[in-house]
C-alpha cells in the first residue's frame, strides 16, 4: 500500500481496511452521480472528491459527513456512533440497526 504524506504506516493500513474510497465511489455511482454534481451538493470540488476515490487522500470527518448527508446515511452514522459510545438502547449484537 502506498503511504500518503504525513501518515504513518499503521494509520495508513488501518484506514485502508475500511475501503472508504471504494465505498464513496460505489454510493456515487449507484445514484448515477458525477463528481461535479456531488461537488455541487456538498460544496466540495470535484478534484477533492476524486482523491479519496482514487486512494490519494483519506477524507476528514467533516468531508465524510458532507458526502454522507447527500446520500442519506449521515443519520445512521451518527446513530451508530452514539451506540458505540455506550448510548444505551439499540440492536442486539449481530443484529442490524436498520429497520
């Protein structure tokens, strides 16, 4: 795996396991959306949005949240975070949190 400037091997390998870029590209293509259109919805440039998809950049949390909101997954992401932090009530282990 190619190491990006300023990121240690451990962090790079850890983040790489999530395949964030592949997931972002897949969500965008399922919506038949180009990078320019996604950029209009997020306020981010097409150039910036293409970098995570190509494995050239690990996106920041604010960038991920902007993209997630366009695809309607931000609420689910925030719900799962609250659960992971010990926020009671929730799906049993191994069960889906989605209805």
